[in-house]
């Protein structure tokens, strides 16, 4: 029997932290549920400071014009096109690239509640990426799910199952980007058995407080060093944990509109009243991320969580925050915690690789959304195709 034909694809991801562009190159054998994927390489391109500032301003708009949106849409497309061209030149196998999956920069994500439908908007013109690379581009992944009553997120649970499903070991894949989200992969289970939802803020609140405390000179708590020097402010943490989002049953998603810089600014007076030390504020935000991940796992995932009979696989930028990982270990003491790098997938490449997989599923006409995770009434083939 001949070997299954392989395809090469690129995925482009710009996350809610808006720190830059991640491009992953993957090789995939098979189609649909039988797809087997390996990550060939990853490149990260930081955003130019002026472009990042425009993204953050659009995300927390006081006065945003349609022209600002249109120009940012075009400029993000150009930035993604340059990053894709760099990847095509860097990775030898990328010369066989058949498709590019473009996640787009989420600048608005308002999940539907109380009878209101979800609205979500991703910027970055896919036509510019297709024109610059000469490769078909799949983008606008969320809209087909939203049109079926879903929240358009999380979108990666199906790809988590493809990448990390295990025949004998339960796994919870915990991405800690700007927002944190978990995917439960039961041992030997199919995608219908996957559970996935947003657990709450990941790095978003931490980053915002670091920026506020340093007047923008720093953008993150690298490796959790500030949090390690700080003391968690118990009354503030308890108040944050009472936020209505954390009581909401899955399927659920959240975004910068709820836990972004506006939330951080609103918390400053209370934080300053309890402590003049910014490291204490950052330790408290880190504790919030750890506590909401642990509580979400215990409350909403199967009983194996309480028995510690699973692996917690960390990915995203927060996986490098040693203080956050230590807090998680203390909250889930029976759990084996791994970084996704230990399973052969670079942590920073995982989300971009997921959108490369989703792009291949779009070419194959395979529904890759999971209604149990998004709340849609049925699975959808995700994404629109842009030809070069």
C-alpha cells in the first residue's frame, strides 16, 4: 500500500496579547479525522511598536473611525504577508505549501448573552497575504460558527484532538495566551467527546498591570519574576474571583472587552489602596489566572481531574511564566503538568499550527468546529478561501 500523500501548510496567528505574528509550518498526512500532523518550524515576528499601539487602541476604542479600522486591516494584512514570505524563504518544505491559514487579529469579541448574538471581528486582509505569497489563504474562520448560533470560539479543540489526543492518557490542553482556554481530551475519545471553553484571563491582566506600573516601559512579567517578588492581595483576588464570568457554564468565551486594559485601570485604585508595590498587583493577577484555570478544571471537567488522572499540557506565552506554573502546581497537586514542548510541539507554534490544520480542513470540506465547545447548533466548515 502506498504511503498517504502529505501536504505542507502555514498557519499565521496574532493573539489577544498583540505582541507579534507567529507563523508555523506543518506537514500533514491524511485528511479529516485521520490527519496526522508534525510541526516543521516556527517563526515569531514582533509587531512594530506603532502598529501594536494602533491594535491596542482599536481593541479598547473610545473613538474609532471606519478609516482607522480599514487602514489597520490593510496594514495587518501587509505585516502578515511579510511574515509569511519570510517563512516560505526560511523553511525548505514550505516551498510545497498548498494553503495558508490566517487567524486574523481579534479586535472585538462579544459573546452572545441574554438573547444577544455573538459579534466578533478579526483584522488582517487575507487577499494581501495571498497576493504576496502566491498561495491560497483561508481566513475568517469564526463567522460560519457564529452564523449557526455559536460564539465562534474556541476554534482549536478539533485541532487539539488531532495534535494531542492520546489512546490511553487523559489530557487537558491549557493554552495561556492573552485569554486562557482549556481543551479536555479523554483517553481514546473522539472529537465529539472533547470539552473546551475559556477559563478567563491568561496573560492579559498581568500584561496590562505591568504596562500601567512601568508607564509602558515593560509589556510583560517575563518568566513571572515580578510576581515571584510580590505578595497576593487576598481581598482583591477574592473580589476578582466573584466576577460573573467565572460562574457561567460552558460553552463560554471572553476577551479584552471584559479583562483588558480598561478592567486593569478600573482596579488600580483598590490595588493602590492595599499596596503601593506593583509587584503585589502583578502577583495577584497571576494568582487569578492560576486560580481560574484550576477551578475551571475542577468544576467543569470530568472526575479524573479530582483524581489527578490526567496530564495538564501547557502552551502559549504563559507556559514560560514560572511563578504561574508553580501556582498551578499548588492548586492541582496531584496533576502531572507538562509543557507542550515536551511533546514535540513548540509552545509558541501551537496556535499558529492549529490554523494551518483548520485551513487544510477547509480545503477538504471537513467540519472542524465542535458545537459542544462553541454553542452552535451544528458543526461548520470554517473559513473563507482567498485565491492568489
